[in-house]
C-alpha cells in the first residue's frame, strides 16, 4: 500500500519568513496530493491540493510543487503569520472510480514566532 | 459551504461497551470514509464505503468495527466492544472533494 513520509516533524520560523514542508510517497498510482492544516482539537482543513498532471500550484501565500518522477511534493508558505501556526499534513490519494483511501503523512508542527 | 456533520462531538464509554458514531455526509457525495487520530499522532484510514459496501479497510478495522448507511443520509461507525486503545478522535469524510467532519472524540474508560 501507499506510504507517505513527511519532514520535518517540527518547524519553527520567524514571522515573515518562509516555511517548507516536504513529503515523499511510494505508490506510483497516487495521483492526487492534498495538504491539510489542523488546529488543535479541530478537523483537518484542506488548504491546497495538486493533481499529478500539474507540477506546481499557487494560492496566495501557499504553493505546492510535485515531482512525479522522484515521488515527492512540497508545501511552501511565504510571509508566514502567527495564524499559520498549526499541524500540517500531506496526503496521497490514488483516485479511482470506486474511491480509495487517503494516506496521510506524519504531520509537521509549524510554529511561527511573532 | 456544504459540511460533513458528526455526532456526538464527545463520547465517553466504559471498556467493553458498544458505541455508534454518526455522520451525515455531504448530500451529493458518493464516497464515505472513517479515519481516526490518536492524540498527537497522524490521521489513520479505517474504512472506505462506496455503492453501499465497503471498498477498502485497514488492518485497524477488525471484526469489532462495522459501518452502515442505514437510511441513505446517515453513515455510522459501530465499535462492538470498546477497548482503551480505541480512545481517539474519529473523523468521518466524504468525497469528492474529500471533506472531513468535525470529529467525535471517543474516550474509553
């Protein structure tokens, strides 16, 4: 089955700096890669996603890149703000007609220092 | 914005008791999931459900677990005889796009 590894497990940055979180996946059938932000005690919230036919996607201060050959994808947050502090999870998903499971990475706890 | 709703938000149960966690997926979604998250750990897949049957389940989803879509709108997870290690946050989700409910915190004492 799919295995998703995520690094780093914790990340502390100064407000205004950039943060980068990296994930690798094992199953070449995975073709959809969402990123979730989870605040303490709350549900994972989708913040950005990328499909395998695209190499990069950007939404304001957040961007995701995908390298299918190397099976890795990254989340980039620019101009970080204290409200970006949360746990971020990457995930991989082999979307099939019958649906399939989303496999999560182990999470990165991001702390943005004011 | 459409939401996945879960009830109850918090459930405390005694070890060995049965619990049923309830979910109302987004109405036009066809795929339904249960995930769990032990405190401080990653979100783990339990089971996926499509076309009124289980399409995939993880090794966590043993004979103590079952899912049901009893009335075309609700989607339930039943744990027959709870164990201490079942204590976790349980998230229901539906897709596409995959959307999580707010979770049920299950505490087994």
